[in-house]
DNA sequence: GTCTATATGGGGATAGAC
DNA sequence: GTCTATCCCCATATAGAC
């Protein structure tokens, strides 16, 4: 029993420090100190710093992606076999990242910052492992988007999917700075408000007319 | 003369290493070695590691923001005093980041990664200094957007501006991973192709109908 | 499983000769 | 302005007692 508690305390402390100081700025010494555990126990339980970081990501990102797939399943059952509504797909993707109801505010913020940090991580094992966790979500959502937007080429569907990812992730990462940047005009960083603004923006972008075809290839 | 060359060599080496290894993963020792200069000369010329990093950002971000403002000026002159076209505003913001024609491919990539890294930096002096560099761009573009989208509240205009920022920045940061994530479907990371996909998406999002008003405040 | 102690290496910054 | 040499701190990881 002591083991489980220690591991979770380490994970909790690690993710908080990661949010505050970033990847390179977080040391396992600091994590051990914040968690109230011994320095050596971190390597005992996780093997290395990199493996610990990865465990932190998995603990938070896994449930979000599961929820996304679950919402997409629901949507597909409602629509029997027709194309899905774009706004619904958008919501299924955005909502779990913003609004996991089981998380309190500070935990949600943690998740937001983790996503922002990690996705602009330099290349390496950490980044690879992170991207791998999203492969099923990428596949399922791009298929759904492709059916909902039949006028787009597969390439443009994929690009637009990643525009959605980018809009979401970067907004999460910048949320904490919004009040300062906007000089007080925008102070709402709570998940509900952000979702209210985000979904219409993304859905409209997804539904935009297809980009013009390049002229260089006139062989069709 | 030797001074100028040394400073530039340091900046060149620093930005390349920052792109490859991120902020925390880059040491001034490594920078000095890559630049072929003495370790002590970095502190002599820049004072500290943090000041050096800041100089790296300023050298690249400054011209991009100047170009943005210049394009916005052009647009305003064309439209005399009417509202600006949304697609034009979008292009004025997106184009300089993607397509500074004077930069070769590797330099452009540097800029992309720098933006991605920095914007998800943890709080601190580096982040503050970075955000400060954008204050004029934020102000000018939100005003232009507000006039082009008179149905939106100032809050929603500002949120949408930052959605645009997020879409752009995150796309730049992820561009290098697109071929792998898409399993070869999307391999175009060149600036021209990205702009062709990006602008319609963002412009459509910006022009989306206003979000529903919250119900809690019915005092108007 | 948990601790102390330490091995081993790298980091930023600087003093002082040239 | 540029170099060598060094101070001092911090990092990760592990060995070995309990």
C-alpha cells in the first residue's frame, strides 16, 4: 500500500512542477522534495527521469483520449450510417480536454499546460511516446471528418484536423496569460467559457470551402 | 569587427541548438562549442544565458512582427476607412511567419520552432519578454478584427485573435511531424502549401457567427 | 521499500592573465 | 576582446545499510 501512495504522490508532484517549470526546468530532486519522498525512490519506482515524465503524460492524456473516442462512438450511433455533424465532432474532440468533470480546476489546468508543453517538445523519445498515444484518435477523427466533409481531399482533411488540434492546444497553453495579454479584457480561463468560444471557431474553420487546387498539376 | 562576427556566430549557433534541443536542453557550453568561440565570450557579450536566449528571439521575431504591421498598414490604406477583409487580415498575420522570402528553408524552420517552443514556455522572464514583443501586433490586429467583425463582443474578438495565433503557432511547431503522423499522406511542410491550407481555415473561423450569449446575465 | 551517502558528470558564471 | 582555469552548484543515478 505504501508503494501505491508513493508512486501517486510522485506523479502528482511531478506534473505540478512540470507545469510550473517545464521539462528541462524540473528536476527529480525537486519532485522528490515536493512529494515528500526520498530522492532515490523515484528511480526505484520509475527507473529514470524520462520514464517518470512519460508516466505523468500517460496518466492524464489516456483518459482524455478514451473520452474522445467514447463521445465519437456515441455520435456515430446517433447518426446510424450518415456523416456526422461537424460541430459534434469538434465537441467530441475539444470537450474532454477542457471539461473532464472529475478533475478539479487545478488538475484541469495541469492537463492543459502539459499538453501545451509536450507538443512543442524537441524531438526525442518523450515526443515520440507522446505522439504515439494519439494515433488512434487521429485515425478515428480524420475518418469521421472525411465523411462529414466530402468535398475535401484527404490531405486537406488531415491538415484541418491538425489545425483543430493546434487551436485547442495552443489556447490551453496560453489560457493562463490571457488576462495579462488582454489587459483584463479576457479573464475567463474556465473550461466552460473557453469551450463556448472555441467550438464555433473550429467548426466554422473545418467547414470552410476547400482551398483552391494548385495549378501545377493539370493531369486530371 | 571581430566583435560583430562573434556575436552573430553565437546567435546562429544558439538558435540552431534551441531548435534541436529546446530551452532546457541547450547549454551555453554547447553553444560556444558549436559557434567555435570561447565559453567566456558568451557571458561577455550577452551577460547571461537568459539574455542570450532573449536576443535570439528578438532577432527573428522582430522582423516578422514588423512585416505583419506593414501588411496591415497596406490593407488599411487600400480600404480607406471601411472595415478590412477578414481573409486579408488573416494573411497579413500568417504570411510573415511562414514566408519571409529572405529566409532560406532552414532559417524558416528555425523561426517556426522558436515560436512553438517559446509560446509554451513556463512563466518567467523569458516568457514575459517574449509576450511583450507582441503587444503592438495584438493591439493593431484586434482593432482591425473588431471593425471587420462588428457583431462580436470585444471579448470574443480577442479570443478569436488568439485562436488564430494558436492555429498558426501550433501548426508551425508540428509541421515537422506531419509526415510521420499522417503516415506519409501529408508531407508538405513548405511555407506555400501550409499557407494555402491555413488561411481558409482561420478566416472561416474568424467569420463564424457569434457564440450564444450566456443566460446568467439578463440585465441588458 | 526506504533511507544515507556518494559517484560522476555537467551546468552557469567569473577571475585574472594576455 | 579573448583566453585558461576554476569556483560552486546542481543534476541523474546508484551502492549498500536498514
